[in-house]
C-alpha cells in the first residue's frame, strides 16, 4: 500500500485538561506519514504551552490573531491543510492507534470515496467509557453510502456521523467544501459538510470504535442540549437538503414522516428545557406546534415518538404541580438517551 501524507488538524480553544492525551494518541498512530497541526483560537489557558511541550518534528502550531469562533476555526483548518488527506480531529478526544491506517486503507481502496468516518466509544470527563456507538442499522462492518442512502439514514437516526472521526480527501476540502457554513447552520455545520461531500462522492463508515469521544457535562454541546429552547440547527440542515432532493424522486412519504418525527423530538427537548426552568406557560405554547405536526399513524409504531407524545400531552393537560413531577421523570429519560447521543 502507498503511504500518502495525512494532515491531522486539531482546532483548539482552552483545552488544557485534554490536549495532552489527544496529541499523544495521535503521535502513537501505527501509520507514520502524518503531520499534526494545532490551530489555536486564542486560548487563554495553558493549551499551547502544554501542546508544544509534547511536539515532535511532525507537529506545528498556528495561532489565530483573534478568536474567530468555532465554525470559522474549522474553516481555518481547511485553509492550512496539506497532504493527500486531512482529518480534523478534536482536542478533547482520544484516538486508537490504528484509526489513521484503517481510514487510509479504506480510502485508498475506494478511490471514488470522498470521506470516511468511524465508530466510537463514549467517555466522560475522567476518561471512563460510558457507552458505545452501535450502528446496528449498517449491515456491513465497512459501509459505503451514496447521498440518498445516507440522507434517509440521517432522517431516521439523526446525525450518526462522528464529526471528530472524519478523514477527507484534501482536494475535496479545499476545492469543493472550502468552509464550514456556521452562519447558516450553526452547530450543525458539520452535517452540512458531510452532505455536501456526499452529493458528489460516496462516503465510508468503518463501523468499529476506533476513537473515544468525550461527552462531558462541561462541554458546550452538552450544555446547549440541556438549555436550548430555540429550534435545532439540525432541522435547518435536513430541511435544506430535503427541499433540494424532493423533486428527484429519491425521497418518499415515509421519509417525510421521519423528518416530522425529528421535528417533534426537537419540540419535546425544548419543552423539557423550558419546564426545567419553570417556564410552564411557554412550554404549553410550544406544544401547539407539536399537535399541528402530529402524525398518529406514524407515532403508534415508534417507541421514542410515543414517549414524546406522552410528555407533550402531560404539558398540554397538566397543572404546574404535575408538570414538575413529569419534568423529573423525562429529564432522567433524556439523560439516558444522552448516554449514546446517536442512539437509534
């Protein structure tokens, strides 16, 4: 097998507690033809000092002159990427020694493939494994997905692609993607990137846990999920591509039903967040949208949707005393769902 150059890019911002473990895991890769580039977004802690103390000849540091935000820092990674393949790995995750070699092997043996992802174990702030990313709906250990297949799976199972596992052909990043569209899709700009790639190139998924994805209560995405009362950016992404592809005949009424289910799940999450803050009147207003979109026939055959329906009914009909009790129960339920954030 040839040994193309791989650029591992690590966007960083105040990751002094985790950056050492991340760098060491990348330096320990069995695949050796790599360069490691930290793109620091004006950290105010010791991230850069800790990182540079670990640097070897393959490592370099790029420091932004000002903080440009998370999504724009991902775009900055694309700007500075070099080599044949680029992987934007995350500064709080740990990578198993074979991840790069297995991704390279898959890409080199599928020259039409634009990107490859892997499965993961989930770890907490202390590095303890808390769950696994089980893609039981992928029949192959190494799956190749075209746009239509990928999009249908996302409509049904949410965004199951592990962002910090992505390895992409560098020329695709630079010539086709160019930037993360955070201005349009916020924290779901990564999903937009994967779908843009899939419109022109199949993507691969290695259905094995080749990394450890950290899910911490102090993590921005975790805190956002627990407090968000506005509509999920994920829905903006899928609706954007749904509108682009509906007329092609690739999508069905069942696909539309799954899209509505994602919308109702989002309303449920937002309703629960409002209830946790004792904003019961606002929660009741939000449930009106749920009833307008409700498809009873579809809900009766989906366990998660039935739970959503029960919560929304309680919010609509209950008094504040009942709602506080309901909130405690459903908070426990959603936390168990969060154990595997990509759970079916």
